[in-house]
């Protein structure tokens, strides 16, 4: 059952006063769109839900974005935002209570233990839709009942989820269940990545967003749901069409890992576009795709999959200059020179061809070097 908590202010003020900030921020629009996305998961053919992780240094606007999302359906008071200083059972209860909504969790740094491991575990839990299955004896206590949910978790933090020193360490499944959105640097405007020169300063805009959502909240999602069910058959089909449209427009095949990753942003796009068409959102329909697609592409470029690591390694090894620099020449019957004892492999001629021999245990060490060479070649990350 969808539970809608308290409300204050009015929808008209929320829309009108958030519009300038959403126009100036791809991140704000994307995350607020996730605030509308919870109920669509039942209709949009998305294969699984996920955890969305907003990563960035302090004072870039992560919590402000989270508060704006919460204002779609609840009171965004920062003091009431749950942090990750929480037990596993309490997280299950939070997810169950947020069924068909989005679960906001602030300050991932508050979690005990390894943050990356915890976020990947939480992503798996959210996507699975159920908590730990307990014995019949345990579940006779109503407070220990088995819990299920259909929800999206949105978490803020400063620790990178993807380790670029060891970029292939995360499993592919983890990468699509816990998705990292890296907020732009302070020099790039933080959350206000599309801010124009004549706009207020990022701090002024962030202060305004907080002021607006603290005074006006809880009206947008009920209005969205009412418009959705007023023409239910059309709305359900429209949600499916919009998710498929996003995946196609960003150039991803319908099947496979890429589609699973893109589908989370496709869900936000469908929700954001429908909210605009219902005249509930603080943005125009035509503005939704370019902003959410921008966040999707930056998030995708932040990843480095095993397949990409392999392809790029092979491309680099095909370069004679790179091979010569990386792999010493060792003639047949000769040992690897002591000065090259830590080389990842060697070159030699065999049967008329040059053969590359790579040390299996050192292959992982090659990946950061290839990543760096790839960045130098492209000149920038995005």
C-alpha cells in the first residue's frame, strides 16, 4: 500500500519556485524525477529497482537534491533524513514502509565498516525486493515478519563507489544495482551544472531550493497519481513507451547489461516526462531528456567494465611503442633481467612472430595504466 505522509504549502508555489533551479541543474531534475518514479515500477517493465548513489565532496548540494526529491511526497526536513547509521533490520523496515516511493538515505559515511561493500549490499537488497527470510518461529513475532518492497533508494556520500585504481573490482551485477552519480566539481557549479552566467550563485540557488521545499511539500506525488489513474490504460502504456524511448535514444540495445544500467535512468525519464505532461513537475516536457541523458552518460562514463578493460588493454598492446615501454625483450632461453623483475610480462620472437607473454597475477595492475592512457587520449572524462 502506498503511504503518503504530511504536506504543507501548495503545489503551485513548489512548481514555480523550483523551476529556475531545475533548469540550471541536471542532477536536481534527475533526482526529483526519481521522487515520482516509485509507482511507475509496476508498469514500466523495468527489470529491477536499484540504489542511486549521489557522490561528491561536501557543500556541492547533494543533501539539497535529496531534500528536493523527498518534498515530492513528504516533509524534507534535514533533521528527519535517515542516515546510513542504521541496522540491517531497520533498513528492511524503512524499505517496506517506503513501498512505491523512494527511500532517502543521507551521509553514507555514517555506515559502519567498508562503505563500498555496504552500498553494494544495500543495492542488492533494494533490487531483490525482500529482506532476510526468517523461520516460522521468528516470524510469529510480528516485529520480525518477513518484509517485501518495490522501491528505489537514493543515498548521498563522499566515498567513490567505483575505485578507479582497481576499476574492474566491482561485479557487473553490483554496478547496475548500485549506480553512482558523481556530482560536478565546485568549479563546474556542483549540482548546478547548467547554470548560466546571469543566474544567481550556486549557493544562492541551493539556499532557495531548501527554502522552497521546506515550505512546500507533499502535494506533487498525489497530484501525479491522480492524473495517472484518471487515464490509467493510456498512462501505463505511456510509461512503457517512454522507458523504451529513452533506452533507444541513448543508443543502447534492449537486452543485456547496458540496458539494465540505462533502465534506471529511463525510469526517471518516464516519471519526469509524465510529471511534466501532467503539469505537476517544475520543468517543461522538452527539458527532461537532455538533462537526464546527461546524468546517465556521465554515470556510464564513470564505469569501466571488464569487457572495456579487456578491449582497451588489447588496443594498447597493439601499439608497438606501448609494448616496448611496458614489456622488456627476452630472447628464447634467457631469463627476465633483474631490473625488469616486476614487469607484467615480456616480448620474444617465436616461430617467426613476436609473442607477448603476460603474467596472469599482474594483469590487474595493467588496467589503471590503460585507463590513464585512455583518459590522456580523450583529453577529459566526458
